[in-house]
C-alpha cells in the first residue's frame, strides 16, 4: 500500500453512535421531538433563546458523560504509529476525539463545552448550563451568550486551516457522516480534486458517495480499527 504523508479524517455523528450518542438524521435521532427550525438555526436562537438553551443544556449533560469508542481510539493509534501528519476535522460538538487522546482536532461545528458571546465575540469555556441571564466573563454583558455550536446560517469555524489541510492531503477518510450538510459535504470533492485517495466509512451508502474511491460499510467501531491495523501492518511489511 502507498505510504501517505498528509491524512485528513472527517468525522460526523456516526463515529459517536457506538458511544451511545444519537445521530441527527436516524429514526429517533437527536432532533426527534424538536423541529430543526426551532433548535438548530441562528434565527431560532434569536427568536427564542431560552428554548434553545434548554435543549443544549440537556444535551450537554448527556454528551459530557459519553466515553470514546473503538473508532476514536483507532485514530489515536493511527496518529501514534503511522508516520504521517494526521488531522481530524470533526462536525461533532462532543469531545470524544479529545477524550480518546486524538490530536490535531478541528471542531468546525463548535464544541458543546463552550459558549460564544454575541456582543464581544469571545469564546469561553462553559461546561455547566448557560441561559438568558448568563454574564459574559469577557465584556460583562448579560444574556448574549450562545452555545458555541454552529447553527444553520452561521459560518463554520477554523475554515482557513481546514482548507489548507484539504488541499494538501493525500488520503481523505470520511467516517460516520451522511454528507448532506455543507460545506463539510464538499470536503471530499476538494480533497479528491487535489489528488487525495478517498475512503468513506458508513453503515450505508450516502448521497454524495460519487467522490469516494472506496466505501467501507459497517460500524466504524469495527471497520476503522481494522483499516488502521492494515495500514500499520502494510507499512511494517512493505506490502
Ligand atoms: C454510522 C454509524 C456507525 C451511524 N458507524 N457510520 C450548499 C448547498 C446547499 C445548502 C448549503 C450549501 N452551503 C451552505 C448551505 C446551507 C446549510 C446546509 O448545508 N444546508 C443543507 C442541510 C441543505 N449549511 C450551513 O448553513 C452551514 N453554514 C454555512 O454554510 O455558512 C455559510 C453560509 C451561511 C448562510 C448562507 C449560505 C452560506 C452551517 C452548517 C451547520 C450545521 N450544524 C449542525 C448542528 C446543529 C445544532 C445541533 O447540534 O443540534 O451540525 S446540523 C447537524 O448536521 C450537525 C452535524 O454536525 C451535521 C452533519 O450531520 P452528520 O454528522 O452527518 O450526522 P447524520 O445524522 O446526518 O449522519 C450520521 C451518519 O452516520 C449516517 O450516514 C449513518 O448511516 C452513519 N452512522 N452509525 C458508521 N456506527
């Protein structure tokens, strides 16, 4: 197998499913009982911040208790044992990559344990509840703190770095994402355009699978460790 030098792993909710966290678009998914328009858009937050805060305060408790699974741990092994620069671009707001010991993690859709002040723009740690009375520790303004989660209609985070990583990677892995939310859904296209080999790990075919050279079907907690083992084995054996 070719030896890769710059690897990007894009992850979505499916990589955390085996840690007990709901995905978004499955039956009984995360937004079950909630309309996306009520909890996941910037307009919804401006219209009814208390409702959105309640939703994410509850979700935060569940997410902070979750533990990484074999797929997250396989990335740690990959980063330790394979001689490439390996970056993780995650759409997930959970912290399971960090809990598993992954490095070079970029949270393009934010982090559940942070809040951002809509008055001064400062991002701060927020592992407890936030609400419409929360005071910004930076500027002191009350009631302008938003969970640091990128809602529909907001710009993604770390995009300059992400763009650089996508243009320079020679291997692109997409793990557990349905590929329906942009711009993340188009990352594979950028990576492929710049010459990367592309792999998709999912339970089922996805709508943007045209750009993937390889499809590895099954639970990421099984398929990703097997892939990593094979990459490390072929490196050692020179196959
Ligand atoms: C397993 C598994 C196992 C299960 N093993 N696999 C271009 C075209 C059309 C629209 C747009 C466009 N560009 C921008 C847009 C608008 C919009 C968008 O994409 N809309 C589409 C839905 C049509 N995008 C935006 O607004 C983005 N901002 C932006 O582009 O800014 C510039 C701009 C602004 C204004 C106008 C125009 C441009 C922001 C997107 C933010 C997304 N935020 C959310 C979080 C909401 C809050 C919350 O947490 O509740 O991020 S939405 C939600 O979806 C969340 C996720 O990160 C994201 C992706 O979901 P993901 O991770 O793929 O989960 P699922 O559930 O969809 O899929 C799970 C997969 O796992 C499935 O395939 C399973 O099979 C698989 N799986 N178990 C392996 N064990």
